[in-house]
């Protein structure tokens, strides 16, 4: 019973049903770890012990009545971008520091209905804009593998909390890499589903045509169990897709002999850290041993993904963030002289630097006279990128590549150089522009720091990603490695 926090979601689900421990005991154990360890990591913005224990009590009753969901009684955390009724939902921003959501996001509702316990809300880059978790109003998150380093972003709090065993699993969102990149830098398994697979209702919008929620967990198996709860059509999100949700857990054990894996030549070129490259190559060797057939492919327009993204994402964010005007909710300046002063000062005080930079870029790109040169052009490039993938998936079943060009970097190293920071997403962004599913699984540590292998699938082929990742994790134990100074 002492090492409950070491167990996977599926092991915990079995333990709860066996009566080895109750959800209340499990929740207490996690809350005690957060209390003891999170001051050194800052992975949570809000911890709600009372609510968690009452949800755990209810889950114990559900379990006694034969609850079906594997998530019943399991303590998880939500990225603070998901609206949670009655609980502060800050989105990592001063703008929403005082915002208590009157409703739950669909993802939150689904976990509640499954009987999962919410320990709290995790830290994140402000409005999910960042790759290091340093843009949070609540301060940076520290990487549990090395506290002088970033955990990645924007779902850095979720990644650090899962890696440090401060929750059994967590939700994240990924607009340009924010699930896969922090999963890679913290040594966990994180999946960004196909655009439309998971409802965006109640998930505070950054760039609506790119945003997608997904699971962050210790293993592909746990991610599969979580995705099964999250995925599915939602009438409240007009971009959510009417497609049946497969039983992801049941598909995990399928044979991957003969699976065709493509390695995009452009991802193994200049800019890739040699240690990351070596770990990725070793992992590809494992897939070969499992019977996969590995071929080289090309994604010739990948170098255009970062520039195209930094037009589309800011354009959409400038429109989405217009609602934060100091009038209906969120931060309001003191003693405004008139309406214009209210807007200007509330926004100037409520938003941080990176968010302001994006709003300015986006407003510029959408303005009359520049729209065709920037926004329209970026949308055309997006089509080129999507057709690169379409061609690739005529040849292969899955694409394998590094998730990030390097390992976790030092806090402060890139924060004053936005272009270098933006380039840390060079391997993840194209997947969002094309709307495809992608996953990062640990294939390190190398020199004490995690490395992530990215697997990219065709539309709605999350099951195949999870199957390949699970078979790999059955044959190897990189996913079991834990940060040394976290007991
Ligand atoms: N790092 C990228 C950005 O800053 C992606 C963020 C995300 O996926 N939310 O926009």
C-alpha cells in the first residue's frame, strides 16, 4: 500500500476493485505527495483537497455498486485551461486569476461521469502560449528530472505532475505540440488526438482550428484508458466529429508485425541533438525487432510549418482573446475613466508579454491589406503540409520521428529569444496544421534527461498509435524510468 503512486491506472483500477485500498485512501496518498513535493515543482495552480476527497467518497460508492469505468476512483489532474465548475480556472493568466467557472468543460464532465477524482488544476503557459511553461502568471514549473530545467509547455504542469507521480494521469491540450513536447521533456506518454476527436467545449480557446485535448500518462495503456473517456462526439462542439469511439484498451495487444513505419528524412537533419538522434535510432531498432518494416519518407514542406503556424495561431488567438475586455468576467482595472480606458488598462494589466506579442502579430496579419499576404498564404501552406502527409500515408501506416530537437533546456535559456523558443516545436507543429493524431513516448533517459519518440498516425488512427506504443512498452522499460530525486 505504500507505493500506490507507483502504480499505473490499470493496476490502480484492479487494486480498487480488489479492495486493496479505497479511492479515499488513494486520493489521500496523492494529496500528501503534492503537499510534500509540489513546492519544489510548482506543477499545480490549484489543489482542492476537500472536493477531491468528496469525489473519492462518491467513487468508492460507485465502485461498490460495480462501476464499469477503469477511471472510477482514479486521482487525476486537469490542465487549468479546462473550465471546472466552482473551481478557479485561470488558464495560467492574471486575466483569469479571479475566474470561477460556472460550468464544466465536456472533458471534465466525462471524467466526472466515469468517477475519476480531480486532485486539482495544473500549471501551464499563459493561454497555452509557450514551450517552456515560463509564461505562466503563476511562475515556471520545474522539470522533476532536473529542477534547473523546464518541463516543456504549454502543458508543463500536467507533464511534471505525471512524471513526479503527483497524479495518476492528467489532461493536456496541444495546439502546436503542447502535449507531445512536455511529454517528451518529462519522460511520459502523451497523445494529441485527431482534430475533432475530443470535444473542445469549455476548453479555453487559443487557436480554434488547431487546439485539441488529449491524455498525458505514464504509459500508452493508461493513455488509451483516458482517451476512451475523453473521446467522442459532443453536440456542444460543432467541430467534434460523429465517429464511433473504438475500445482503445482492447486494441492494445494487436500484432505489429508488418507495420510499415516511415522516417521523415527532414526530421533527422540539421538541428537534431546527437543524443536525441541516438535514442530515437535505438527505439526504431526495437520496432524493427517487433517486426515493423521501416522505410524513409519525405515531408518536404515541414520547414514551412513554424512560419505558417506563427501566422495562423496568433491570428486565431487575437480573435479568441478579444472577449477578455474587463466587462463580463476576468481582470478589471481599478477606476477606469471611460470605456476605452477600461478595455486598454484591463488588457494591459491582465495579459503577459507573450500573449500581447501574439495578439499584435495576429491583429496585424488579419488587417486589411495584409490578410492575403499572410493569413491566406499561411492557409495555403497548411494545405501543402497536409498533402505531404496524405502522400506519406499512401506508403506507410505510421510515421516515427523525434518529438523535439533537444532535451529539456535550462529555465531562462530561451525565454528572451522567441524565435529560438518557437523552433523547439519544429517537429510537432505540422501535425496540428494537418489535424492528425500524434503521440510522444519516452525512449530515454540519455545523460539523465528524458527523450521522446513521436509517432504520427493517419486521421482517427489513434488506436494504431496506441497499439504500436503499447507493444513497444511491453518490450522495453523506458516508460518505467522515474526521476531520481522523486521518491
Ligand atoms: N509552443 C507552441 C506555442 O507557443 C504550441 C503551444 C500549444 O500547443 N498550446 O504556440
